[in-house]
C-alpha cells in the first residue's frame, strides 16, 4: 500500500495561499494521474489542478471554499485501496486552512451571503467583518463581488456591524458620499469631493493589489538602473515578411516578432550569465536553466507565464510555447507550473505604442528586458540616409550584482543577433 499526498500548489512566487473552490472527486472515487482533481482560485489565476498519482481518493483535508496555504496537504490518494469502500475520515491538522471567524453576536441580523455571486476570498472577509454581501455591487467579471469590494465597504462603513463601521469612519478622511442609487449605477464605486476635487473611488481588483504589492517590494529590494540601446530591426522585418505565410502553414500559428527577441535574449544571457541570477543574502545564485517569463497583458491585470528551458528550444519551439502560454493565460487555463520558476523576464510594452520604458524587476530575478515600439525612422548608414525600422530596447537591472558594463554587453549582444540575423525560422 502506497499513499500520495496531494498538495496545494503555488501559483507564482508571490502567492502564499489559494482558495480551493471545487472538488471534482469525492472520497472513495478512483482517480487517474493527470485527471482533474480540484479547482483553485488565487489573486493571480483560476485553474484546474490535476491529480499527481493514480489510485483512490481516501481523504479530503480541505473543504470547498477553504483558503489553504501553499504546499499544504489537501488530500490523500492510495494506489492500493478499492473504489467506493472508503469512508471520509476526520480531517487531521494537515491542511493549513484559514478558519472562518466566530459568528456575529445575537444582536446582529443574520447575513444571507450564500445566494450572492462572490469570490471565496470575498466571502471570507465578509464573514470576518459581518458584511452583508447582498448590499454590495460587485466590480469583478459578471458583477461578481471580489475581496476589494468588501474592503471598500469596510472603508465606507457600508453594510457592516456598528462597531466595525464606527472604527472605519474614524480612520477614513471625510468624503461626501453619493446616493445609494448612484453608487449602484457606477458599478459599485463611491463618489464625493476631497479637498475640493470631485473623485470616484473604485477598489483595486485582487490581481491589481498583488501586482502593486510586488512592484513596491521590488523597488525597495533592488537598486534599479536602466540602460537603453537602439536597434535596427530591418533585417528581421524582412525575414518575417518573407517567411510568415509559409511559417504559419507549416507550424499552425502566426510568426510574430517576439520569437526573434526571445532568441536574441537567450544568446545575450549566455554571454552575460549574471543577468540570469538572484541574490541570496551575500551570495549570488547563478541559474543554470534559462526560463524566460513573458508578461501577458489581460483585461483584468498582468501575468507572467514562463517558457521553461528556453536555451534548449529552437526558434520555432520558442514561438510555439509563447503562443500556447499566451492562449492559456487569456483563457484562465494556466497550470501552476506555467507561472513559476522564471529566471529572467521580458516586457513588450512597445505593442501599446510606448517608445521607451523602465520596467520594474520581477523579484527574485535581477534583470528585466523591455521592448519599445517599432518605428520607421531616417538613419545614417554608410554616410547615407536610409529609412529603417528602429526600436529602443532597455535592460532594467539590480545594481547590487550587475554593473553598467554587464548591461552594455547584454544589450550589445541582443543588438548584434537581431541586426545580423542568421538563424533559420522554418
């Protein structure tokens, strides 16, 4: 008899807990390896989690809607048990679950929150502070109430116990509130006047709050420096124009400019390995694997899926994996392994028209590469003026471990690869 613990996965370095939203199996059910076992929701992503082993589900240690710490045991699978013969045992203290707060005093009216469309984290915060979810307007997808809607209610003293409302009012700057009907009509925001200026208060989404926390932490951790280089992209523009139709016919996805940059970054990391490192106390950890994180802009925030083993992939392989991860991100199908393990990140803000940017390092990494907008410009080539497709690229780096000479060598390598492209694309 061999048992296998099922753990709460970590969906990225900054995520420390997640909500187990749904079990696809019950105790006594047979499950196959890689079969969907349960679903989780974090501030970054909602996803389905596959079973790590085949066998029978003999214990479930975390209930639906429990908030569970990462790497905690949520279930046990036994490969020798018989299906349908297992009774659910009492859950031991294996899963680190955030228990709901004690119920409100008898004087408080009962809150019928079960029928309201709300995220598990929103429900947890509402229970802790006696917030009536039915009185709130959700700012999430489909008007779903999210955690920050509840926090906004706590700030305004809306739909909470008198004690909580009084405490919130004492800590909040005076703002003239809009009517309840007007608040509802503006998607749950609250309007008023602060210092003579009309304002509208809209809570951050959970993902935006996590991004904000992570960015502030990164600026506090790393002394940021940004170097800029201008690159002539005419060679890869011509290569892409020549082969894009044939490339798509052979490979089944479009040839974009990003694989060219991915390939150039891989070569630059090989030339300057310190950019693919992290800081551990007074030591530098050089990463032997190159795992490129590529920022993907979503309607509800930003996420950075990771192309694992990028240095071992072909040009086509880099493009295919980038395309797959971007599609999974937009469809909320990213697996835990898709967003962790990054060693170096790339931000393509040029797609939105930005010419030069100063991206913030994605901790615990020590550098991030930024790609500006591609523009046709007159340039001097061999003492003659020519029209070329140009682009500013940057490297933001942690000056604790990376010097200006390292940054210069990195960017020069990227420039050389792109301006003298000689790698087959099909």
